[in-house]
C-alpha cells in the first residue's frame, strides 16, 4: 500500500460527480439482509420547469465533420462534398504561354512566307550593305517593299509601276538585279538633273546622257557617274566639246568650240589645251603649234586675218625668242622678239 508523506496510506480519490451505485450493507451472519425498498420517484411540480438531471459522465467531444474550407464550384443540387481546387504551378503556366507564343510566331512566319514576303541582304565590294523587306516575284526579285542602305538612305520599291523612290527625293525608273540598279534606266535627281542610260550594279557606268538643270548636257561614256572615255559636253550657252574624257575632265584629243565661233582642235590635259593643236579665233586669226597649260608656248605659227604671219618661238601666248615675221607684201623680218616686239634683227 502506498503512503503519503505523512505516513498515512493513500486513499483513492473520489470523483464527486461519478455515480458509484447504492452501497450494499455488510452481511452479518450467514443470511443476506434484504435490500431496503426503493423510494418512490418524486413527481415534478406543476407549472415548474423540469430540471435536467446532471450528467453522470463528462461531456464527450463532438465527432461532427468540419465544414470544408473550399467548395467545388459547379452545378448540382445534391449539396454533396466538393473537392478543393488545385492550383497550377507558375512554371506550367509559363510553359503554356511559351508554347502558344511559338505556335503563333510559326503561323505568322508561315503566312508571311506564303504571301511572298522576304528579307534580303547584299554586301557590296566596299563593305556597304543593302537590305530589302517586301514582296518578291517567282525569280525572288523584289516587286514591292523597302530598301535600307548602310549610309542611311532608304527607298520605296514598286516595280509594278517600275519605280524606286529614294528618301533623298530622287526617283529611278528601271529594273533591279540583286537589289541594285542594273541595265537600262532613268534616274531623276531631286535637284532636277536627269540621267538616262546604262547602270551597272547601282553605279552609273556605261553609255548614257546627263541633262543638268543648268541646261548643260553630256552624252557619252561614264564610269561610276564620271565622264570617262569619249563623249560630248554641250553648255547651255552653246559651247561644246567633243573628244576624250578622263576623271570627269577633258583629256586626250578633242575639239572645243565656243559660242563666238572660236575653235580649238588638239590635245587636252585636265581641261587645258596641252600639246599640239590648232586654234582658230573668232577674228579669223589662226595659231597652229604647241600649247602648254592652255597657252601658246614652244614652236608655232600665228597667222593674222590680214595675212601677216609669225613663225618661231612662243611663250606665255606671245612672240618670245627667235622667229620670222612675214608681211602680205612678201617682206620678211627674222630676228629676236620679246613680248611680241622686235628686239633686234639678225646681224645687228
């Protein structure tokens, strides 16, 4: 038997609310004592509320199922239990969006391709580039679209109308090959100049005709827009030159005619008379001989309109040095001249 700290045996604790049933009296002798009679159950008082007897046991926990925190949506009148909604992960949503974007992009690209729209790029020999975005024909040549040049120039292509309109205001009428002007065509500049002739891969090269807004006209050979080879340049005042050109200047043999009727036929170097030639003046005078830097220099013969002549040395357009002067009467003078004047006669 357990004992408490005071040495007394521990008594079992009694639950005052627990029902322990009627106690049986101890038996004496060998005969059982009959139990006492059960008292009559009291009747409730009339008009008084019936008191609820105290529960003999502790209140038991409720086993009712808790209400779900999230109800399943949808119809139905059964009102039964609904499952909670499952949330998709962020990565699943992103993957779906990515797949939709890829499919949409493929559809767009396919539609563009079957519509004949293309992107093309050309790299020129000098490293510059030309890009085209637009519609092409069966030979993959541009029909309509836009050209983008690496120097910032842009162009609108409409070969249904046979035109290419540039952002600087110029307009080209002709064909394109590999995104560049090639073959016969017409180029109208924004300032009013017009070129008609041959193109070679975007360069004005070949035979053509320039009509300038000033009224001047050139017709002949060209290389990269410069006059090169044989050609004729006519000025607005009526002067013209026919002959050789190089580096856009008169070079080689040619004929130059001025509005007053003066005419030179001979050699040219960089637009200047150089070498041997014949110059006929409007007055009727004629010089035949050597030229240096556009002036009479060296050996030559000058004939005046009245018949007088000088044959000898020239310098800076004048009679300078030894020479012979002849008059129409047949008289001659041979001597030394300086700046067109006789200095001394031979033998003096």
